[in-house]
């Protein structure tokens, strides 16, 4: 298509219609087109002449006034002397976009920069705006016009324009959910949020949580759209739930840290408990247990699944406890329970020495959920583990030398490297 801009339209005097006039047409790319036609020729005749002499299809021509590119109708008469400006519009792309708006993504830059072309595609599917040239999506005038027609276009504008109050207000005025694409500051703007809620109560989900928590503002929201009352209530409840969840996580973390510290017991103290009949649980594998263990200890590595059952089901009786270890724990809830592994470290970055911590923590948690298991404070963790017990020369069955993962640990070996030789370092 072509656009013609005129310096002059028809003069008031009546020129000789038989007189020939030269018309100079200047394309926007600088190309000059010169044609000779009778005086008082029509725009339609100019188009026909351009098609005949220069091969420019009439359908691709648009003739406009010079000032503001105002398009003239085909029957408009031109003055004897006119200078025209020509803009060619690619009708093939216009037809393609009418058929498939997503062809815009394959269009040349000149088409993707053309506001009319992008608008044509957007009429079919607003998401086609995503393929418009970046500079067009950053153009405030284009964005404002597009937002007034379809607020969902806000999603595809530049981040700067999504922070533009006028553009966002225009967008939410016809598509409240477009609030989700607005800048964070505008999501806390009362007027913008209210405008969004008027068209879509669900838009409140995209508003600032601090704003929604404001009781006075919530009343204004409900006054604008009574359907928003449900969302106000749910958002407030969700906010409270998230806060409670956050506090619970913080409490659990602090309890876990306290448990790790509180559960520690040194070899001397654990031996005194041993003499009073405390229950010793070995958190290592059955193979390791068979090779070396504290005298009288019970294997417990396979019982963590039983603990998880207690935690999940929140309940277990002596009768329902099929395992002998669990039965003993249930029958003697007042007895101290000492859990141990090879070294008993609380450094969980070392996988093979964290089993003791894991079992002790799960057993404490099970005690909190099932009162018949006794107090969670009955569960202790032997600092230094079986190896420290052996170094103290205390009652041991099987291999008397220190072990790590069922391998003999020579003095000055991995324990020395990790600083685990002394209980006070654990």
C-alpha cells in the first residue's frame, strides 16, 4: 500500500482541465516517482498511473495529505501542482496476518515495527504482540492504544511501560487480571487495584499482600465488587496460614538444633546408664552390628521404617509392635535409650557418621507423637560412638579395634584427620 502526502490540494481557481500537470511523488525511502496527468485528476487516477508506469499495485497504495498522513478518498481531486509522499504497504503480509496472526514472528522487521500490522495480528490473538519489534513494544503511545483495546497486551510491553501508571490503568480497566503483569509498585496502588477488581474480582490475587491485609481497603474492594469478598477472605486466611507455616518451620528448626545438642551424652555418663539397664540401640547396618557392638545393644538400623509408621499413623501399642526392639521400647518407657554409630558425629555432611543423628531424631519425634514410647528426652546419642566406647575399654562384643564402615580404623587414620579422636571434639 502507498501513502501520499500533499502540499497542496485543489486550488480555488478553475484551471483548464485539458492542461497536463506533472506530479512528483516522493517515497519514504527517497525514491521519486514522476507522472503526468490531466489537471484536476483524481486520486484513483494517480494510483492507476503509478500501477501502469511503475508496477505498483493499486491495492498497495494509500494516498494521504502531507500533514499527518491523512488518507484521501479515491475520488478526491488534486490541485494542478502537487508534491506527494509515497508509503508502500505490503498487502501480502496484511493478508497473512489476517489469516494467521502468529506469522508475525516470521515477518521482517519493517512489518513487526508497523503498528497497523501488529494491531491487525492482535485483533486475532493478543499474544501475537509478543512478536512485535522491541521498540514498538516500548512505545508509550502504541502501548496505551493497545491497552485500551485489550488489557492483556500489558504482558508484552517493556518493563518500563508495565510500570507506567496510565498504561496499566488502561489495561486493568478492561482486563482486571492484567494486574499480574503490572510493576510491583502499581500492584500496591489502591486506585489501580480497585479498577482491576471492578472488572475481575480474581484480580485481587495479584495485588500486594500488604494492601489486601488492610481492613479499610478490603472494605472498599468489596464495595466495588461483592464477588471479591470471597477472595479477600481466602487471601487473608492464606496469608495467616503461610505465617503459621513459617513459624512452625522455624520452631522445628530450632527444636532440631536443640535436640542435637540436648541428646548428646559422653562415654562416662552413658556407661553409668548402661550399668543401670539403659537400652542401647545400634544405628549401623546389621553386618556392622554382627562384627562389633556394645555388649547387650540391640540392632536398630532396620527399625527406622517402624518409627516412620509411628510418625505417620500417630500411634502404636505393644500388641501391634511386631518387632522385639519396639516391644522393649514400649514396655520400658522410663528407661533411657542411647543410640550410637561408629563415631556418633553430628556433622551430617559425612554420610556414614550421620546415621546416629538420624535415628535419634526420628525416635525423639516418634516419642512426641506416641506417648506410650515415653518422653523424647529419654533418647540420647553417644558422642564418639562405638569407637570412643572401645577406647575407654568398656564392654564390647566382637572386634575390639575401632571401625569405620566395617573397616578397621588405624589410630592416626581418618579420625585424626577429621579431629574425631577425642569425645570433646565431636
